[in-house]
C-alpha cells in the first residue's frame, strides 16, 4: 500500500493510462507514488477542499484544481524520521479529522482561531492512562451530533470491545463505553425526503454477532 491511484478529472470510473506523478499532474488519471517511507496507507479522508492521504507515520495533503493535482506532506519528512500519521483509518467530520498515532496519541486535525491553516491538536493527553491500555489496529470511528465515537480494543489486534466518546463542542471525554463490539458505524436518516437532520440515527454493526444495533 505505497501508492494511491486517482481517476480522470470529471470521470470517477476512468483509470485508463494512469501513470506515476511526483508533485502534480493534469486532468488525466494518475498515481501518487508514496514509497519513500512512512509505512502503509491507513486511510484517505476529505476536509476543507483537500484530500488527506494518511500513512502510519506521515500525512499528505492533496489538492485538486480544474487541471492540477498537487500533493505535499503535512509536516516535513526526510524519508527516515517519524513525523505524524495514523495506525488505523482516520475519522472525518465536523471541522476536522481525528486519527491515532502509532504511540497511541489521538489527534484532531482542525483549524484553530486566528490561524489560517489546519493544526494538529493532541486531545488524548487528559486520558493518557486509559488510551495507553487500549489498542487501535482495528479502530473504527464516526462523528455524530458534535461527538466523535472511536471503537477500539482491550487486546492487541483483537476485535473492538470499547468505545471512546469525545465531545467536540465542549472539548472533553465521556466515560468509556464497555461491551460495544463495533466493527463499523453508519448514520441513517429516517426522514430522508424531508431532510430533517434531527431524524438522523446512529447505528453500529457488531463484530461478534450478525446484528446491527441502534445507539
């Protein structure tokens, strides 16, 4: 997982003739070669008109204009040192992106007041003992109603059996939830035609039974 393919501009299904690019390409399909280091790609997410390609030890920011793709590391990277990345799939929502580093720190990539570019904000320091006792290889998250839900495990490489909840609006953590075996999340809108967001409901699929649960 050292490369990311992208389709032709304006045609999401067209990957014909994709070739390697370094910094930029025109409207044709292409391949971002990310083999210089930083581990495998753990996920791709979107925020503020930018696509973030997240690896274990580095994050790239890719931007698209009408005829130009550009990609740059979020932090300086020399191909040797560890910068910042995510051990599992990042979570996008609200005004930023949540991700977990290899040393078990949870970050919120967001725009702070009086700063005109996204900042990496560590948010797990206040619950450090709790986070250090958990494992995030199979972590799955979602943002729902001003809260970030992150499912994780008490066993290394084990199935998720705990859920961390971060209150984005008030910048605080709720009590950890136990016994929630989450393999993935989804938001379902009951009143889709009326588009009333108050009708949105959060669900998760279980990893140990063939069931879907409403939160």
